[in-house]
C-alpha cells in the first residue's frame, strides 16, 4: 500500500514538473519547425518565443499532461479596411508530432498547398478540424475518414479565391460515426452519387451544411433519412444543387430547428412541417398549391420564413405573431395583405404577386421594420400617413408598380436610416413630396406618376448622399435647378418625359461622379443587399429599356430627353468624362454639337435626335472608342459625316436620317454634289454671329430708310411727284370705298 502511495506521489510530482517547465520539448520544436515554413508579414506569431509554448498565441496545452491539445490559427478579415490578417506558406508535416492534438483550426489563411495534405488524417485524437476558406483545390483525401473521433469537420471554401475543391466519393464519411457538425459547402460533389447514403450513416449528426455543392439528383427519397437528432439541415442558399422530387414529411425530425432547401428543384405541395422550426427557407424551388394556415400558425418560435420564387397561390397565409422576416415574393398569391399587427417584424417582402386591396395600417405598428417591399402587385388606395412615423429603423421602402393614389407623407422620412424610396409606376400626384429630412437617401425613384410643379431647389442642398434620382414620365415643369450639381455622389439622373423648359444648366459639368471612384454606391448597395433586398433600376439606354441589377453601381447615366429644353448644349457637359449614357433627344436644343464631345471617353450611348442642332458633326466624336449607340437623326446637321475608329462600326443610315445636308457614308449622299448646298445651310456658329446678323439687318433697314427720305428732301420735283401720287392713290381708295359701301347699303335695304 505504501509503495502504491509513493508511486502516485512520484507520478504527480513528475506531472507538476512537466507542466511547470512548459510544453513538451518535442512539441515545442515541432511548432517552431511549423512556424519556420510560414510567411507572417503581420507578425501574428510574434509570441512564439521562449520555452513555454503553452503561452504562445493559438496554442492550448492540457492542464494534466502538458501536451498540446489545441492549435487555433484562424485568420481574419476586417470589413472596414477590407484587409486580411492571415498566414501563408506551407503546412509542415512536423505538426504530426503533436500526437495528442484534439483541436486544429487553420481556416481563413493562404497556404501554398494545392490540396489538403493527406497526412492530416493521421491525428488519431482529433475531435475538431476546420480547414474552411483556404486556397485548397484538388480532391478531399479519403484519409480524412481515418479521424474516427472527429465531432466537427468544416472543409467549406470560397471559390472566388481558389480552384474548385472536389469530393468525387464521400463514402469515407461513413467512418466518422461520432460526427456532429459537417460543412462541405461549395465543395463540388456532382459525382458523389452516394452522398445521401453516406450522410445517413452519421447517427449523431446535428448540423449539416451542403450549400452549393452541385449535389446530383437522388434516386432514394429523403424520407429514408434516419437523422432524428438533426437540428440544422442546410442544402440551399444560392445553391447549385439538383435535388428533385417532392419534399417528404419531416414531422419525425422533432429536433430540427433550421431548414434551408432553397435553390433546388423540389416540387408539389408543401407538407406539414415540424412546429419547432425557427428558420425556414424553401425559396427558388417549384413548390405549388395553396398554403394552409396550419403550416405555420402552430409555431411559436418561427422567426424567419422565405418561400419566395415558387408557384404558391391563393390567399396569403396567417403568420406567427413573433415572425421577424417574411419573404413571399415572386409567387402567385392573391387576396389582401392581412391587417394583423406583427410587432417583431423587421423585413416584409411581398413583391411580384397579385395582391390587391389597400396597404393595411397595421404595418405601422411594426416598429422594428427595416425593409418594406410591396412592389409589382395590384395594391390601391393611398399610402397610410403613419408609415415611417414610429419606425425609426426603416431603411428601404419599395411600393413601385402598383395602383396607389394620393401623395407621399412627410412622415416617410422620420427614420434617419432611410436609404431607398421607390414609388414609380403608380398614380401618385401632387407637387414634389417633402423629403428634406431624408438626409441619408441614396436612391429616389418617383418615375411614371403624375407629380407636377417645379423640381425643388432643396434637393441639391438636403439630399447630399443621393446617388440615383429618377423623376421620368411625370409632369414636372419649370427649369432644371442648377443646385442639382451639388449632389456630389449623383451617378444616375433621369428627368426625361416631363415638361421641363429653359436651358441645360452649365453647372452640370461640375458633377464629380465620385460615387464610382470612392465605391460609395456599391457600399450602399451591399448594405441594402445584406437586408435581403435586391436593387434594380430600369433605364432607357441605347434606344431600349434595360434593367440593371448586379452592375447598377457601375452605371453613370444622364437622361433629359422628351422635354422642352432650349438653348445650346453647354460645353461644360463634356467634362463628364466617366459618363456612359447621355440622352438629350426630343427637345428644342440649338447650336452645334460641342467640339470636345470626344473627351467623354466612357460614353457608350449618345442620343441627340429630334432637336434643332446645326453645323458639322465634330470629328472628335470618332475618339469615343466605347460608343456603341449613336442617334443624331432629325436635326439640321450638315457637312461630311466623320469616319474612323468606333464610327466604322456604326454604319446604320438611320443614325443620321432627317439631316438633308449631311453627306458621306453611311448616308446615300455624295459629298461632291452636295458641297454647296450644305455650306449654304450652315447656320451661325455662336451667339456673336447671331448678334452680328441682327445688327446687320437693323442697320440695313435704317440705311435704306435714310437714303429714301434724304432723296425726297433734297429733290423738290421728286418730292412733289411722290406726294401727288400718294394723293391720287388715296382719292381712288376713297372712291372705291364709297362705292362698295353704297352697294352694301342697297343690298341691306332690299
């Protein structure tokens, strides 16, 4: 007995000595060898010095044995500075000397290996392995299946930074019987026909992420799943998976909390779902039929519901009281928006359905509301004045493409976070809405309504963050405010099809278009996209209407067409050297096309048709190397049509039709036979020539008048003859007048 006690004391003393002296020397040397193969420009491993490696960054040792049991060297990404903090270099096999390692996290680094090293499957005690977001390509080695004690495995990655990581056959998964967490997102598994069988052999699995894995269609129904402990089932989210068929009953999955089957090919009606689900995303499938109220009403924990882009129809379903996010867009729902208070709601997407009726005032009670998208429905009536009044987090409001009437209440700007207002394609009327308090507004779209009156001056002074301003197809009148040029971030300006008059402000040449240079719009678009809202805008460019989505932040456009604008095109407009689309057609513009038009190097579309422009087409227009659409028709232009560079591809004669004194290809007129005519038609080149013409006409008239009366004054005989002739003419006129009046009296008397 005494011997046993003595042995125990010696063992405890030995352990204390080991722990007191730091980590094992062999493990310390292994870590230093591993460090020697790394590139560490940010000095992340500066603490890897000294004897006690258990105090080094990312290294954790056992309190009992002193062995290294955890190595966590996860990289990081700073969203604000957009900079990575990570290691690069190679993963040295010396790590295998850490034989007691249980936790290994090397994620979000930039190692030079082309594929996952097979020897990583030799850590017999490993329970946690995270190699996500590394630059690995190739095929996942089957040796990973040797990690029989593994509980957590994450091999997901970002395909934008590396070649495709593949898993040709994942039967090695069946050997990981203790696995509870599996994430192979974006790993190409298009040849892994046995993936369902392999996953079904993991009885302890609680979390499964197979997002965008190109999963092949399965011959076995999902009803054969025996994963009753599963809490998270994620096979969707912009997925490239190809899972087909009907969704099986999942009522036996009583532990399931998160269900994401988006972007697959499921079809048929939606079966009843477990009532403990907190997150449901079945978007971008082919589900059909009517949603029975019992599908969701029984849930007390559901906070996220996304059924968008399916073929559901019928009335909108009744929803749980505590729901936070609803997306039922892009379906065939009818009926009305339920007038039910949802106090926790922060995002409501009902766009692209056939919902009618009015906007319920109950929406005003959702005080946490951030996104409200009711676009492209059949909603009617007026916009409730209470919208926005008590909703201090409101950021996005889209009610476009409905049948709404009335005006827009000033309360819409109660939230300081309002970034987007889209009310286009309705029947809204009144003067320009009072939006001065929307200080952070980035996108304002009031197009295709019946607003009238002047465009207010305060837009340029108050809405300083405005990047897109679309007021087309209304009844705005008056001149274009010069103050619009104060919108330093303005990138898209559409004032077309109104009743605007006056001249194009010369201050428009001061637009800095710094939105694109500073990435301002893309940052705000990313911010809105993070809330689930997809920004789109339809513009009339290149002679047709196009809808911009993902590349909207790259677009720079100005459309002032179909108004009553007059005067000349200001030369300052050519300072907009990053402008891509310029449309000034269907106005009353006069003068010449600016000589420096060729300096607008980014111009892709130029439309000056149906004005009163005259003179030559500047040769510099041939320097517009990106120009793919040009329309100069129905003006009074003359001279030789320029050639060279990009103009060689613009050979459609309709570009120049309606200018009878233009000659040369692609027109049918020969310049030699029309040379005199087009020179005679050439108008004055600037305002000084116009003044000279007016002065010459008046001077000529005064000179002729002075000569005529000077001759009469100096020559007595001519003077008498002139006045005698005047008397004779007057007498004859009097006689003719009296005779005519007499005849009229006789006829009247009869």
